[in-house]
């Protein structure tokens, strides 16, 4: 099935604002995520909803619906209330869906955290969201418990997996109460918080991104993002910590797709095995995973023949990687999506486009490009990208200052990304404002240098940062991960950049080969940690 409403960008030359099309919501504002999910699951109980890539366990809509009602009923009987918060710090196990759906059914906001967080990171988020109930895995129970102790919190812990002495287990909530059929499903409104995501933390400490039920119903219940059919199978390695993980869970449920889940970390081998075994038709991942697949010796011209759509986003997608991946999709296409936790998907490439860009606007999204004086710019002019969506995010939990910095008085979300819109209405990303380097008053785009370095097929990953300099401000430096069979030198990379870019963009801070780059679990490069490493290596070189 092809989406009825394509992404579009209509330009108002008087206001210098681009607008997407309009799509009426499928649900009334009073309908919660939980109620909509209940209707969807109960309507088609025999549909195969989920397959565990770890164990092969298959679960139907009806089974998930039954589990959801049991968990919700038990939570309600044990005192769970709408004014509380339920935190989930767990991998994509087989019961993550019904537990999450149960909270939605009770209209209790859900805060999803990275299951790989250390104690201090969990404690930091819990300070903001203050959960009363925490679902976690057996493996990270002690970390979660320590975080609650650190915050002097009495929140109840419920663990997935093997039982832990003295701790409630998810199995305790899968017993019948006798009240499942009479469970009250609360109504919501357009300002009711449904989810609290964590900002990605690539440039600092994470913040709680508060989003409404309607925000996610609009994003996931309208079939305009994917070219899906009734036999569609979707794979995503992201946990519920990531927007991509949440949308994987919701979109597959609302649109009748089968969801492949796994608790295992991403690897090209695991990815290719599951694509083949489960005939995966749709994939959603970060650019770093796409690059790893391309560099795998197991990848063949027919490995991805089942894929109809490879959606990639979350950070800059190198043009060379985007183009190469298309060669491995004989029956599909790779498409770049662009957005952020505060917005959801804002733009998407057209079907089968040959233009390297991030595409046109999603329905009911407006966009403007502004200069440093907050003046609107026209086509081809580069500035900060700002969006305004029909369903706006509620702000950062208990952080009014950060909210005011993100959303201006007119309701525009300032992304911190630099870009421009071409004459076709396609958005192009140039860089992050906070990542722009300055060398002797020249502004330098790290991604521009990274794209040059990626021309070497031996380069697997690269991150360019600035080494502080008292005279020049920033000295561009590159940390590079090479493929095993690489034989290029640091000077080769330096000379390639020097021969393709102007003098201020030369790698005066050095070229350093490293085994790994610091990444978030979804594959985003943590630039502040890269910068720390670059400074360390630069100082060692100068001694």
C-alpha cells in the first residue's frame, strides 16, 4: 500500500515559511494511546504481531491484548494512578509491549530510559521524572535500585526475566484479577502527557521530553510514513529509549505489520541473519548501522532483496553511504528521514528519489530557516532550521529554562541544525549549530570534512571535532575508524581534505586512528567525548 498523502513543501514567499499538507487525525482528542491500541489489538486478535529474534517466540495481537489487560488491571488494583509516572529501563523483550501498553491504557505517563544507562544517568533522569513504578530487566536491576537509593525514592521495581528475591516480577502482573473486562479506560485531552522520552544526550545531559497521546497517535496511526502491505515485517534495534524504538512498537501495531524484536545489540551479522530468516521488508536505523552493513563481508547483492524500505536517520547520513546502500536494494529503496524527539518525523525523502537531501515536510508541519537575527530566509539561503507542528511537545519535564531555549514565543521549535531548502522544497542539512567550528573567524562544518574523508572506502566511521586553540579558536581534528583491510595513512586523509577544501578546513588538529568511536546505543556519535579524546591525542602528539 502506498501512502495517500505524500510529503510536500508548499512555500509562502511573503512569510518565507514552508508548510506540509494536511491530514485529519483518525482519533478524537479524548482517545488515549491505550484505548486506540486496545481497539486495534481486539479487532484483529489472530494477526501475528511480534516475533522475538532471540528465541523465535511468536505472539498475536490477541495475546498481547490479554497480557495488557492483566498488567493494567493488576497495576490499578495495586494503586497505580494517573498522576504518577511509570519508568521503563529495559531491552526489547517479549513483554515490553504489553507492559508499555498497560500504562497507556491507564493514561499514566511512561518515561523510557536507556537500559544501558549507568547509575548516575538513571538517577539524573529520575530526578526529573520522579517515577512511582519502574520496570527493568534482571540484568540492570542493581543499577536501577542504586539510582533510586541515590534519589531517596521509594518507587516500586518490577523486573522482567528471572525472578529476583524480594522484588516483584512481571509474572505477578500476568495473573487474572477478574476485573479485566470492567477496567476503566480514562479519556485524555490534547495536553495529556503520554510519553516522556530522554533527549539523546549527544551534547550534554539528557532532558525529559514530554509528549502527548495525540502526538503519537498522529505519528503512528496514520499510514503515511511507510510503503506497507499486510505482509510487511519491520525490524529496528532501538530500545524504547529512542523515538525510533517507540515508533517501531506503535507503527507496527496500528498498521498491522509484524514486529521483529531483539535484546541483542546491533551487528551486521545479526541484522543480515534476521532479514533473511524473517523476510524483513522494512528497516529503521541510524547511519552508523547502515555503514556497518555496507562494510560487512557477509553482504551480497541479494542479501537485502526482501527489503522494500530502509529508513535511516538520527544523524548525518553520508551521501556516499546513502548511494551505495541503494545498490543493494533491488526491490526497494533507502530513504533519509529527519526529525527529533521533540517533533517526531519532520521530513522524509520522496520515493525512489535520486537527490541527496532529507526531503519534504510531513503533514501538518511548518518550517522556516532563520539567520542569527531570527529573520526568515528564502530558498537556497542557509540558516537554523525551525519547525512548528500541529501536535506540539509539552516541554522538558521540570526544566522551564531548557524549554524556553528550545521553543520561542511563537511556538517554533529551534532544532540547532543548519540547513537550507532548495527550489523543489527539499530540505538539506549542513550541520549542527553547536558543532560548527571556528578557525580564525572562518566557520567550518564538521560534516563537510567528514563527507570528504568518507570517500576513502577503507574508512568505516569518522568524527571531526575542534581542538581548542587560544589564537585560532578551533583546530579541526579527525578521529577515524578504519576497516580491517585498510592501508591508508593519516597523511593520506590529511592530503585528501587539503586538496578538496579551503585552507581553514585543513586538519590542523590532527588525524587519529581509533578502534571505536563513543556512540549512543542507537548509533549517534557522542561528540563531546570525541572532542575529549581528540584533545588528549593532540596534546600527546605535541609533547
